[in-house]
């Protein structure tokens, strides 16, 4: 059993009377790769800055292990940050940027030299010691920022959208590399992103946030397969979210059709949100299902086809994915196996507007 | 590129008329005697005026050092203040500059006089009177007062560009305030410091108004000597031009040394 290395207890922050974080509680296990995921403006950076000591919460406590660190200034905290825009020192070369923390601690020249070499090797930048940071590409600057933060031997590394400025290919490479570095060093990573794919592929634990409130905490598979509410379901991947009525345990009606599901514990005839992932929709001949619609568009996506289906009486078109293409304009039936129907308490917010916030 | 170079022609004409021609005239006077014959005599006369030159350099250096001492922290505070506060401070700094230079300096005379305002006030609480006017101290005060903004502005303008995230990065890596100043703010502000030093030192060394008004003619600087050689009772353009030339060369040398220092810092990151 690993211990919690960082705990946030009832953290609240407001800027100009606007509540940014609302009684946030979060425990982070030692050695984990934890991702804070949410649309931009939801308070991820603020959460990270509170952990790093750059932002004081209005109320609530921050713990490092069992020690309360609210009053510990940033420069004394045993954690380091990879900043959103790298924040490399422009007057120092790569070597001196990485050595900065050790110089402050008055480490010996020999120790510094060995550590810088080790760190630059870790991020595959050996040979770049003498380079000015302004002559490096975005990806290389990113690596320097990581090496600089890790050179202080932090127990926790905070990363604020570190790959946000990189192009897609480089981002994928760096994702793999960051994951490798984390498992190699065995330290805790707290990673901030608004990219759900990035979160799903890198994290041990994902913390989904919206409007300063944690929506769900869980492993990537939990979050993907068992979203706790419509916001999480919609944010974590494209989903069909429709209104439904729970007639009884395991008996739900949506789009005018009754389906068997696996959810229990809702009130009789309670209104719910029903979430169905596009890849879970099974296309059947139209006679075989009450859920029918007309295919309006078909797009080839590499592995599968993505199709939109207009279901009469529904505001939004259904999105489905299948390895078999249907003809545009054809009327099809759709069905879903009970395990793939996710029933959620009604979410009062507006998913679309929450997400378009990005 | 090339075909747009005519755009620079007004500037070239300006430089020709107001820089090249006067400089040529100064050189010509400096290396000729009254009859127009070539000579080194004038340059060699510098020995006669060595004390004035030395005084000017020392007082200019002291005034520059004081400006740096006062201006650096001020520039720092200004650069880190809120935008509104920065504007206000800038305004307060520039406001006196809109008053005529002579008037500003003249007003210090009335303040510093033996029965001036300062001695008057000190007298009321039983202090003084102090002899302040017509001293080297008064001249240095005049230099600092007049040229301080030229120190603050260039330092402020480089400091203001230091992004907040660099301060946070330094703190994140364990640097306290002192270490952040020493390892981040100071090296990054150095180009501004170099410019500031030049902009204060050059007018301080060559001033004659300040020394005449606050030094009472008893603390002549090289600027006063040169002025007299041109417009005094016994003018001698040749020696005056020679002294100007020597002063200019000395200033150029000091600027080159400063520049060297600056460049050295930029590439020698390993030293810090
Ligand atoms: N220093 C600040 N002053 C005022 N508002 C702020 C400040 N920092 C952040 N905010 C606001 O707080 C909200 C959350 O910001 P942030 O934590 O940066 O979100 P995220 O990193 O998830 O995009 C945003 O609406 C932002 O405008
Ligand atoms: Mg952010």
C-alpha cells in the first residue's frame, strides 16, 4: 500500500468573487502518475499552483505526506514544476539551466557536472550543454525544462500542459518518453492537460474536473467505461447522451424504445441521462430494433467508419462507429448490449457549452 | 532591401551635417595652431588640465555609482508593481524632466545656499548651518538629481520584460529572494545597467552647467574649462577642441570597456 504524498483538504479559491475551486479534496498516492483533466478554465493550473506553493488557497489545507505545508514557501517545497511555457532562463545555457537548482543549493562542481550529465541523458539531450536555450526547438526546450526540474531530485513533479505547444507527432513521442521517465524514476507525477487522449494513455489515475469541482477520480478504464456523469462521459470521448427514463432496475427507455441495462438503484420512472459510446452501437436491420434512424454521413477514419444517424424525434444525431460502412440515406436499426448502456443521474449543466469553453 | 535604402537618405544627410562635419571641424582645430599649421601641441597641453579632467572623471563616476545605487532598486520595484502603479511612478519620474534643466538646477542653488531653505529648516530645530553650496558634494547632487532618470529608465525597461514565470521558476528550483536577484534578475538586467551607466556617466563627465551653478566656479570641471576656451575672455579654439577630443576618446574607451563587460556576461553564463 502506498501512502498519500499530496493531499488537498477542502481547498477553496476565488478570484474577484468568482469561485475557481470549490472545497476540493484530492489524495495523490506516492509514485503515481495522476492527471488533472478538464476543459480550460476549470481550475487545473490553480490546483497545481496551490500544490507548488505559488498560490495561497482562501481556505483548506495542503499536505505533503503527513506535514501541513500551507505556510511552507515554494522554494522550500520538495517538489518541482515544469511550467506551461517552459520558463527557461534566457541568460543561461542548457547546462546552467539544468544546474540552477544545484547551484542555489551550493552543491560541489563535480556533483553538479555528474547530475547534469545524467539528466541530459535522461531526456536525450546529451551534447547540448553549451547551447543557448533560444536556439533550441520547442521540444528540446521542453526537455531542458524537464531535466531542470528533475535535477533537484523532487519527490513530486508538477507538469502544467507541458506538451501543449508541440505538434502532434512530437507530442505522442514526448508522452511515451514522459511515461518512461516517470516509471524509471519512480516519483509522483501530477500532470495537467485538457486533452483526454493524453490523459487516457499516460495516467494511472485521472481526476476529471469541471468548474473547479472534481467530477470523477479513477483509472483510465474506469473513467472511460464507467463515467459517473454525462459531463465525464462527454468529455472523455465522443458519446451519445440522450434523455431516458428508468422504469425499474435494469429497465430503461430512451428514444421511444425499452432496453435492458445493468444499472440498479434509481427511483421508479426517474429521469436519467443515458450514455452510449459510438463504438458500442450495433447496426441491425431496421425491423430488428425500435431504435431506428437514417444515415446522414459516413466518414472513413482509418480503422473504422464514423457515421451520423438521424433518429426521428431526437435533437442530436447519433454518432456510431463500425468497421462496416452503411449507405448514406439508408434507414438502419441500432441496438446496444446491456453492459454498454450507461445510466447516469441527470447532469444539470450543459455539456456542449462546458466543452466548447476550450 | 537595396532599393529601399533611399529611405535612409534624410538620416544620412542629417548625420553628415550635424555629426561628420562638426567632428571634422573639431579634429581640424585640435591638430592645427592659430595659423592653421599642423601640430600636436594642443593635444600635449592636456597635461596642464589633467587635474580638471581627473576631477571630472572621479565626480562623474561617483555620481554614476550613486545613480546606480538609487536607481537599481527603484527600477526593480517599478518593474514588479501593478500596471497602474508603474504608470504613476513613471509619471512622477518624468514630471521634473519637463521643467527646464537650468531652472531645475537653479532651484537647487536656493535650496542649498548658506541661508537657503534647507539650512533655514535645519536651523529651526537647532542644527547647522551647513556649508553645502559650492562644494563637490553639491555638484554630485546636481548630477544625480538631473541624470537619475537616465539610469532608471533603461534598467526598468529590461526588468519589465523579465516574465513573472522566471521568478516562479527560480523559486521552484529553491532560490530565495536573494538568489533570485543574484542569479536571474541581475544578469538579465545587465544590458540595462550598462546603458544606464553610459547615459549617466557621459553627461556627468562633460557637464558645465551643474558645476557652474552648484560649484560656484571654484570646482571647475573639464566641461567648464572647454566652455571657457570657446566662449571665455581669452578663447583658444585649438586647445578647446583638443580637450573635447581627448574627453570624447576617454568616454568612447569607457563605453567600449562597459560593452565588453556586457558581452562577456552574455556568453559566459558558466561563470555565474
Ligand atoms: N490570478 C488570477 N486572477 C484572476 N483570475 C484568475 C487568476 N488565475 C486564474 N484565474 C481564473 O481562474 C480560472 C481557472 O484558471 P486556471 O486554473 O488557470 O484554469 P485551467 O488551468 O484549468 O485552464 C479561469 O477562469 C481564470 O481566468
Ligand atoms: Mg492552465
